């Protein structure tokens, strides 16, 4: 990562392989994978901020509600509330539907989506339940947070970003909404602006932390 910031980018269970690999994975396993990466990074640095996209945004929010050693978090298109109307029938969905398709990049975005083209229906149900669990715990978050969303999201309902911003218990929080980006915000036509917002938050957090740790005269 630029700005000489050490990082970890864990591949969470069921990801980076094939859609079938998601079957049977429950959301606490995703959280555990990210939690282990944070703990590992803390062996190298004194403080950690977490950035998460989509389901990773839910993981990030969960870590912030459970850990008190994070100095900041960023969520991008966090999958708090899903657009897919079928999630309303979550208790019954996986009984009748084996897989659900995932929308790719918009035709005018100019990139090829790197997400799975489909996922097991049970994984959609799990993501829906994860979002519900995270929404209930938003007031527990006290870590500084940058919430980034897009009005053009084909997977996540745009109001998700506002809900996170409004309900997070953090005293330091910021909401940034983009208009052209699709769900994969870091590949979109606005990717440079999105990444600039993320880096600005991280560098500001790093500066703020350094200022609070600088001894004053007479100490």
C-alpha cells in the first residue's frame, strides 16, 4: 500500500476460489479470519485501522464493535441491507433455490467484475443474517469511522451507508456518497476519488494518533 503503511489483506473463507467454496460458511468464520489478520499485524505495528468492502464492510463493523484496539475503520458499500428482494424470504429461500446470480459491473463502468457470478442461496441468506446482526450492534461502535457508499449500487441498498453513519456510536464519523460508482467501488470510474478519500482518512487518523502520543513540554 502507498504511504508506507504496512497492511494485511486476508482471503476470507470461501473467497478467491469458486462459488461452491462458500457453501456452509457462517459469518463468524469470516470475522475470525479478519480478526486473526489484525492480531498478526499488531505484532508489526502499534496501531491498526481496518478497511472493508461489501461483506468486508460488515466484518469491519463487527471488529469495531468487538475490539477496542482499532484506531479507525472504513466501510465501502457495506452489505448492511441487500437489494435482492428474495432475502425477504430468507428462512425459506435455500429450500427452494440452490443458487442466486450476482450482478456484474454496469456496461458503462469499463471493467470486468471480479466477484463470483453466482453464490449458493444459503450464502445469500447468511449475508442477510450477518447484515441484521451488524445493524443491531452499530451503537456499540466508538472507533472513528469513514462510511463510503454509492447511489448506483446494484447489490446493496444505498441507504445502508446512511444507516451506518446515523447509528454508529462513534463521535468521529464521516459519510461520503458517490453517484457513478457501482458496487465494486475500487474498480469503478470513480476509483481514484474513492481511494483518495480512504487514504485521506487513514493519514488523518495516523496524524491524529501521533499528536496524541507526542509528549508535551515538561513531561
